C-alpha cells in the first residue's frame, strides 16, 4: 500500500509516521507532504525512523492516482483545497481536520464505536476523523450507553497545548521559560491560543457564537451525537485550554436511563478493548496526562477513572477521562480507520 501523509512535519503527521514505523498499518511506500518550506527534508533521519520514505514534497506535486490512502493532517484550509482532488483521483482520504465532518456523504468514524459505516467504500472517497476531544469522550460513552442508556452528558475539557500543533507546543515552552526567568515580566501577548497559556487557563477554544458556546464546544456536541447515532442526546460542553503539553483530560457527568452502581460501571467499561479503567480500589484511582504520555502502550488507550455515582441520584455518574490527543485523538484513530478499510477488502 502507498500512503501519503499530508502534514507529515506537523504534530499529528509525525505521530502518523511513528505509528507506521510500529506497523499499525502495513505500508510499502510513504509519501511525506508538507508546505513548500519543508520540501526536501529527510524525516527518517530527523525522527530516527526507518521507513520507506521519500524526501518531503508539496501536495501539488503528488500524483494521487498512484496513492492508495492519503491521511490529511495539514489543517482545514489545505484539506478544503486539496483533499477532494486526492479523493477524485482515487485515493481514500482520511481527513483529520474539521473541513468535512459535517457532510452527510462523508462518514465520521471512530473505529471502536461506528466501524459499520465503513462496510462499503464511501462514494466520496472521503472519511472524516473526529475532533480529538470527541474521540476519547465517545469511546467511553458508547459502552456506557449499552450498559445504562445515555440520557444527558455534561463535559468539561482540559486540553493540552499539543492540540495547537507544533506552534502551540513551542509557544507554551517558550512563554513558560520566560515567565520562570522573570516572574515580574508583563503577561505575554496572545498567541496560538488567543490568550497567554503559560501558568494560565483559557476557557475559550475557537471563536464563540452568539449563544456563547465556542467552536470547540459546538464540535464536541455535534460530532458526539453523530458518532453515537443519538441525534437527540442532551449534551453540552465547556472546553478549556490548560498549560499541559500532552494529553487531553475531561470531567464528564452522565445521566443514565437506568440506575447505575460504581462497580457495575467499572465492570462494564473494563471489558472494552482500548479502555483502561482505574478502579476506586486502586491508588491512584485516576489517570493523569503526564503519566499517560509516558509509554506507547498508554498513549494508545483511553483512560477512565474517578468513577463516582451521584449520592443523591442513582441515575447519574461522574468520570475522569484522559487520552493522548495526538494518538487516540488523531493519528491512531486515522490509521485505525485505514486498518478497518483494509479488513473490509475494498482497499486491497
Ligand atoms: N494537534 C492535535 O491534537 C490534533 C488532533 C486532532 C486533529 N488535529 C487536526 O490535524 C491537523 C494538523 O494539526 P497539527 O496539530 O499536526 O498541526 P501542525 O503541528 O501545525 O502541523 C501542520 C502541518 O501541515 C503542514 N502544512 C501547512 N501548510 C501546508 C500546505 N499548504 N500544504 C501541505 N502541508 C501544509 C505543515 O508543514 P510545515 O511543517 O512545512 O509548515 C505541518 O506539517 C489540523 O487540521 C488539526 O485540526 C489536530
């Protein structure tokens, strides 16, 4: 299989390459694509990889009739400009951006939740990868729905700087260093996150509309309903950027249709592939971003802890969810989509 990674020098694209090195999807040939500024870069030597990889090229230079799969992770503008050309040429496009997520003719896939939508190749040749916060949320909600029925979901996110790509990571590191070196310095100017992030919390990710909800919050709501196949689900979100480098965390309150117990919820989630449950008897009984980011094994999982039943309502529970936004929330989900497509046979 020949795969193009569009945005290969970015935060998500590099993780795609690392996962391809691990054989998540077997490939014969990789075409790394980035902006004109990166043309000619040798990503094998830069990233310490040993992949069948040509030097970086531009998207305009790629002949997509000779590409089986194109994973786009170069932002919505590049996807809007180039993804449909790639798809029309015959490549299966898995797009990490928000460009196509709202389109009815483009399946929005989390393989652990709705892989059946890939039984047939989409006529558009396009598949959308959901928003990173949405993916970890629905992977916990889907088994909970089977266990007790979802009635209402209220989520607050704690989103890492890596969600803002390479620039976001560099900005958090630089501004943190500056602030530590000179605590009396004036607050940094707004950058990648709209507000200074170092030693701060930014409770608005993307622009807010006239209801007051931010773009990120609206994406979590709309995408969760669609992926879970629950268009009427009552769900609302508060999305917050936090000065953490890796992994998104979420506090979730779920109201269920049937009564629940903490041990019943722990047992129901513990049987699900790809979920790691932290039981109340464990210490600590919760995952944390820095620990989750430490190993490949934990980066590949959705971690769920602090499972508590509301003492005044046996139809309501609280969860704490942590997952690596670059893996679970982006690169790994995209490559798992490719893997599902391969297994259906229509990508052979
Ligand atoms: N970061 C996350 O946690 C996350 C999670 C889910 C989805 N996503 C989505 O994934 C996409 C990439 O995010 P990221 O965080 O990886 O961003 P990033 O670190 O800023 O990387 C952007 C990549 O796009 C490339 N690029 C820019 N303009 C291009 C063009 N005209 N043609 C081809 N390549 C171009 C860049 O190349 P140069 O290096 O040459 O500039 C770089 O490789 C975005 O749509 C984002 O919303 C991100």
